[in-house]
């Protein structure tokens, strides 16, 4: 399986990514390594989902990266009605 994940950074921003091994990826996120690229403390894993192929996980990552903050927060909450409403109303 492959995974798409969403992290919340210390500054409140979100980071979406994908990986083949979620457990290894989460262990590799240390404040020292993360600070090199994001310049803040290590982020917190907020959401993840498994996919059968790397292409599907990558497609989900790209889709999520294009979402608004409100839509990402609805995803974290598992609020599919809100995600649907935000998809229809792109002003949020």
C-alpha cells in the first residue's frame, strides 16, 4: 500500500505528502530534519489514507495541496458534507 498524509506544522500551515511506508516517514520527521526545509518544529500527523498504487496516492496528494485550509480541516475532521459544500462554494 501507499499513503497520502496531511501534517500540521507548528506555524499552523498544512503539508501534504505521500509515501510507501507511513510509519518510517513519520519517524523520519524530526525537528532538526524538518527545520532545514520548513524552519519550524516537527509537524504533527493529522490525517492519512492508504491507496493501492503510488499513482493514486500521488494524485490524492496533489489534489489536497490545491485545497483551501477550510477543506483540509474538514478532511482532518472527516466531515465529508463540509468537503462537498466547500467544493461547490470555492470562496471558502
